[in-house]
C-alpha cells in the first residue's frame, strides 16, 4: 500500500472513525449501488482487507447489517452475495443527493445577505419545553427561523411570529449553528487528504481504498452537519471549501478505482456490471444514483 495512505489509515484508526459496518455502507453507496447493487463478499473483503481489516471483522459487520435489515444475503454454492434490502434504498438515495451535490459557494457568497420569505418564531420568555415550529432552525433559546414561511404552519403554542425579508446574516450566527467539532472535522479532512502525493500514480486498489476513505469521512461529517438554507450559509461556511476539495480529489481517483472494480469486482451475475450512470457527473450536477 502507498505509504501516505497507510499513514492516513493510521490517523483515522486512531480517531476510531473507521467502523467496519459503516465502511461497508460507504462502499455500497459509492461503488456498488451505481453498478446494479449486488456484490460478492469476496469483493467486499478484498477492498476492506486492503485497509488492514480482517475477514472475520468483515463477516461480523455483514451479519450485523443483515440482521438490521440494511442488506440481504444470497448464497450461491460456497459464495455469498449481498445487496441493499428493499427498505435500505431510500436512505442511500436521499444521502447521495446531498453527498454528491455540486459546490455552491458562489451562490452563498452572492446571496448570504438577503433572500426570500422568512419568519422568526419566539416563545414566551421562561417557557420550559417550548415547541419549535416545523422546519424551524434554532438560533437562540426559544427562538427559531423558518425559511419560505407559512404562518399557519409555524405558529405554535402561542409563539410570537415575525415575518419579512432576511437582510443580514452575520458570521456569529452561522458559527453558532455549526458545532466546533464539525468545523474542525472539515479542516482535518482537507489537511489529511491533502497529504496524499502522486495521486495519478496510485495502484487501482489504492485508488479505490482512498476513494472509499474520502467518501466515508465526507459522508460522516456532512450527514451530521445542519442542512441550512443557502441564505444562512455565509461564505465562511466550511462545507463549501471542503466540498470543492473532495470533488477535486474524487475525480482524480475515479478512473483508477473504477478500473479495479471492472477487473476484480464480482456479483451474483458474474463480473460487476459497469456503472449505470457516469459517476464523473458526481459533484458537477445534481446527481442521483
């Protein structure tokens, strides 16, 4: 394995962010679903084995995912094959839209000082357990903002509702909406993955390993980050810069990683089929699996 990737793996393992079952979920979402959704246990073990994860740990994680109804197992002779359970597709599709969306930092920079129909909902001071309006974003104690507000929907429990145009979004507000560990997480991701040199010279399996680790860390951070309307994302919102970084690295890894899947990936039908959609479109258009 490439020495820079080995160092990256050691850092991620030290952080305890590499849960085996979660890595399998990432592999399914990023590489398997777009190729028909069915993959052999042998292929999964080959990819995770290249990360230093033993076959026993992979089998345990697959059993856990199957018992939790995330995946289904099919036995053919001595080989096992897996695909997402019927109820598992919806979360993947919903997450993929956000994970592979194009960067919109320019839009955020242009629009962050104005926009749209908004409402602020205030609960009576001292009210314990005040009810938040549907889709309300908490900006202070018992105070919420709602985008494209409908007065009938946001009025709750005698709250004061003020509607109008959003005229200014200070950095302190968006800073308050993003926990510091997440902000540091984005910075750490960019720093660590920037340390990988000679991307174009990586072997196909190293390219696939790095691609899987990249999307795993990106997905882990992104899905814990508040999904704010663009008007509330100032130009300092760290997701923007990190998305551009992930986009650039991901597209350097596509060809090599796909070559490994073409040559070594297998499914219940034989060789792993080609991607149903061109994954080069990820991060450049509003991509759906």
